[in-house]
């Protein structure tokens, strides 16, 4: 039985400029790519038409086809990773396992278990940096501590960057080292208990005209002023190095958004307690109201605040929400309604096709005031002012809330001035207890 080296696709669903795949192909002459639909993750999903699963499936199909054009294929499994690797060891002679690193707590726990199991069989598991420009301990303060404020982090990040870090990995030079084998049928979404979405995901093509004008259009939700590449970055259907190089050459504002992404990945690596807890523990003493009827109105886009409702309806219908509007709806939930940020974080996790744990968690804690580099607790976004600034012609609102200004549209669920004062008083009281 000839030995094979496995490459495990996770959040890097592409052949081009893939760090771990390049390392595997360069080191071995018989590389078999695999993908695992992880039951530990999928079993926790509430919606059988979950857009993320459908997106992943679309790109797994694409990867499989591309590999078959090269005489290889993609082995696709559905189950628990540790069990799948145990079976693979029994049925194949495995030389090594390669992958790209994932910094989320579950991924680290999963990879540790796989590493230890393979080590018992003297099979190395080698992982590489791929979905960030800088990882772990690559951008630290002079004293070796991690940054918890974005601006100095970004300054150090920019001082460190050079062409070496943005150089693509030439995987195509080593495609000859892919395992040449016959194609196997692909498991269907239905077999895993999911349905396929008919959504148009766009594609991973880069519109440089949008990037060039990003600083002028990024906050206008009625315009196509952002690249909408976030889902492709999330699942690695496009290379972060490619995008960072374009950003560096084209538009600093857009480039800075990529640095924010690295920053939040650094936070989740150094401070994994942020998953489920406030970064600043004193904020866990806030007495949330957590009114379920008001939360449901927020989820359904029925709060009587048009910009909030437009955002929530866009999310529910498309799996996407404009970033400026994400800030507005998050502030509204945590400040106007005094509902725990974790409720909103979980709803976004369920609905956003571009859901990324680190960025979503960072964004929600920013809005609630409890995270790193957070907005101060007394900053309460005024939805009316946000509308006047960023949707003055009400184009975005009219698109998603057609009954706006009719008697079918609900009255505001809460009065802004009262809600603002209540939020500030509640936060003050909670923080006093926590200190």
C-alpha cells in the first residue's frame, strides 16, 4: 500500500495561494486533499437551510471538480473528525496530515485531539498560517503583551508588513504531486439533513473600482459601496495575501478593515474567554432587561425604527447586512432595549453567511462597550441621526421596509431619549457593582 499525505481543507477552500496545501505538495509526492463536514458543528445549527452550509457545499463541489481536472479528487466526509481520522489510519498508509491553522477555541481543541491521536501512531500533523497576515505572537507590544487597542496594533502591523508576508504560495507548481485517484460520489446536503440555498453568493472576483472609492461609499447602505468579499475571506475561497496587497496599493481605509480582521483573530487567540464572556469582566454585572417580545420584534424587523428594521430584514432575507447598519442594530439592541449582547451575537451567528466568530464577537462587544477598544458605554447611537447621515433619501429603508410611513408600520417600540437615559443609568449601576 503506497503512502499518502493528507491535506485537510477547513476555512481555506481554494487551491491557489494556499499555505498548507503548498507545504504538503512540496513535501510529498502523493497528497490527497480531504474535507470534513463536522458533525460537532453541524449538529448545533438550528436551521436546515443554513446559508453557510450551502455556501461551503457549493465551494466543496467546486474544489472537487477542480481537483478532478488535475487527475485527483477531494475525499469528503461527514462525521466527527477524530473518528474519521481513526478510520483513515485503519484503511490507508498515512505519512502525514497537513492543514492551515484555525484560532477559534473549538478548532484548537479539535486540532489538539487529532494531533495527539495521530502522534500515538507516529503520524505528524503540521499546521500553517494562512487565513491571516499576522497570527498569534507576530504583532505584540515591546513587552511581549498582546495589544487590546486597535490603533497601536495597526501601527505595529503596518510597520512590520513587507512583500515577504504578502507573497503568494505557488501551489500550481506542485499540482503534479496530488494523489492520482478516481473520483468518489459526493455526499449530498440532504443526507446531512440540510437544504441547498438558491442564493447568488456573488463570486470571489475583486472589483478594484469599489476598493478605490471605498472611503467615500463604505457607510452608505443603499449603494454597492463595499466588496462583499467577507464571506469569501471567512471560508478562504480567496487569499488574504492577495487582498492585503491590493489594499496596500489601492485604499488605506479598505486595507484597515483587513487589519481589524487580524486584530480580532489575535484577541480570540490570546483571550479565548471572550467567547461567552465580556472581555472586561465588570460588564458582566449589567442588569439586562432581556424582554423576549422586544427581542423578537428586533429579530423580525418590527421595532418601529426604520433603519434598524431595514437592517434586520436584509439580514433575514439575504444572510447579509451592511456594516454600518450592523453597528446601528447592535447598539439599538444592547442600549435601547438593554438586551444582552450575547443574544444578538447568537442571532447574527445563526443568520450571517459571512459569520466569523472572532469578528462577530468583537463587533458585538464593541457595540455593547464591554470588549477591547470598545465604544464607551455612554455612546448610544441615535437611529434617527444615523439615518439622516447615511440614508438621507431613505432608499435603503424603502427597499427593505416598503410599508414605512404607512399605517401598517409599527410605532417605535421604545422612545429614544428615555431609552438612552435608561441605558446609561443601567450601565453605571452595573459597572459600579463590578468594580
